[in-house]
């Protein structure tokens, strides 16, 4: 057994990290982040008794990729344009990543009119940042600019008529906006010093009353799953699996139950459901994938609330640990990372020990590495289903103490080296892949 520091201060630090990374979000977080930046700029104008008539938005390539094809809550429309226009008429920063929660049919009609008049412009920014949004709201006389970067709700700069009102790094102003130095890293995560052994120890030793709050993530995302099963959202991946269980084409079991629920939640979210999700590391789909299969497993194994809470903590933290090294946006599908987290949570509920959790991670990485992110869209539910299918297979093997060989591919004897190999491939090795995917997607806009 590996010795870890699990002092009360360490436990508190990890709990605070989870609370900062597992958040409410309404709609896919890339267009929502754009809406948040737009809302802030509009609020600055209105605080000066000026009404915005136009919004110009510049986004990093990865934000563009993840915002092009995703449904905007309540609209039956897709894209960053409608998200920006909606935010002009009903966005409120007080709701953070639920910034568009006050959308109504009347507001949608107003937003469509703004688009029809050509008063929203979205273009790609020249930046090395993976997550970067600059939104300028203006009228004939005045303008306000807001910048979000590195995290979906991380407002680092805003101004009014180029008078700086807030700048997170006052020594790094360039072309009237803020630029932070250094590689895009989720430093708050890295500073906690997570590892598989640390996470496992935390899950064993944290007091239940201190982690009980995480059950809300399962409850919220299960509601999205039920919504996806009850209505015809997106590709209806979850409904199709569920329907074929009932037809006895697919048998009922942990595999099909967890796949149906997880895919249905993604179906609903990506097609514009008005229900919020509990996100993980800035992604609703990652939050769904990290929670719903674990909830399904708890139902299957008839686990207690405390067992479910510890399994959810294991899943969320494993996802955060890997994403902390990978970065929030990459060419590697985030549902894969969250599926690894979910697999660990499911292994815990199945009675697995630390070694079997490590076997589960290695089996997942040996199988699923290379699943690309080609943007947020309704088709993401298929990837969620694939990730959960692999998760169940990986858990079953691990529970029989079967693990992919250290001689295979990128698998190492040391679990942290194996995870680092995965994240290096996703953050560095697949950069050319990411560029090619974006080039293909942007070219479709010209067709």
C-alpha cells in the first residue's frame, strides 16, 4: 500500500478542488462561456446607461470547434452566433455557467432578429490559448470588452471604452486586453498533488458528511438522463439502447443500463435541453460521463448513499486528475477521460481494491486512447456510450485481476507514468490532428 499524506488539511484541499471543478452548467460549456463573456460586456454598457446594439466575438480555435455544432438550450438552434445574441437579450453573469437560464420564446425571437440584422459577428482569434474568448458589446458611441481564458468562467479582463476596469494580470496588457504568460495549465489542480494513490486514500478516509454534497451531481445528471429517455433529443442514442433492452434485443444488465442512461443524458444536453448539468473540468458531457454510469452501477449493485458518494468522488477526482495534465480542451475526447473516472467509480462499487482500480485505468487507456474530439455536437452521445461500454469491460477484467500488459503500447508498470503517456499524446502528440480536424470543420462553413 502506497503511503500518502491524508491530513485534515489535505482532505479539505481536495474537497475544495472538487467544489471548484464540479459545477452547474446550462448548455454546452463552450457556447455558454461565450454567452458569459457577452453578458459581462453588455452589463458594463448598461451600467453606463448604454444599450448594446452589436456584439463582436473572437474565440480560440478549440472554442470554435466545440461551439459550431452544439444545441443552445431551448432554441432548437446551434452555434456561437445564437448563444451570443441570446446573451445580449437575457444573459446574466450572476448565474455564471447558467447564464442563459432566463431564455424564453420571446427572447429567442429577439435574438433571431439581432442575427437577421447582422449584429453578431464571430471569428477566430489569433492566440496560442486553447480556451480564449474576447467579447465586445457596442453601440454607435461606446463599447465594452470582456476576456475569458483558461477556464470557462474565468473572466480575466474587462474594460469600458478601453478604460480598464479589471485586469487579472495588470503587467500583461497587450493591445488593450489581457494576456497571461505561461502554458495553459490548470495550476490549481496540479498544486493539490493528486495521484491515483492519493485519490484512493481520500475516498477511504474522508468523512461521509464532508463529501455527501457530491450526491447532488448524480441526482442532477440522472435527471438529464431521464429527460433524454423520455423525449426525442438528438440522435436518441440512449432511447434506442433502452428501447432495444425492452424488446429483448439487448439484455438488461450493468452494461446496457449504464450506457442507456449516460447516452440519454448526453442526448438531452447536446440537443438543447433546458435542464442544467453538473459539469466536471468545464464540461457538461464530462460531468455526465463521470456521474451517470456510477449512479447506474449503484442502482445495479444496490449500493448505499455513502458508497455512491465515495464512488462519485473517486470518479470525479480521477477525471480532474487526468484533465489537470491534459488541459481543458484538446484533440483527445473528454468523454474518454471521464469514462476512465467512471470506470474507477464502478470498480469501487463492485468491491474493487486499489490495485484493481489501477488495472481498470490501464485497461481503459490500452483500449480507448486515440478517440478524437471533433467538436461538441449531438453525436457526442455515441462517444459517451462507447466510453461507458469500454468502462464496464475494463472493470470486469480488473475484478478478475486481468490487466493489459506493461509491454503493450503506452502502458507502463507505474500507473502515473501510464496516465502521463495518455495526456502527452492528447496534449502534444495529437496537435496536428487537432489542427486538421479544425481545418475540416471550418472548411464546411464555406460550403
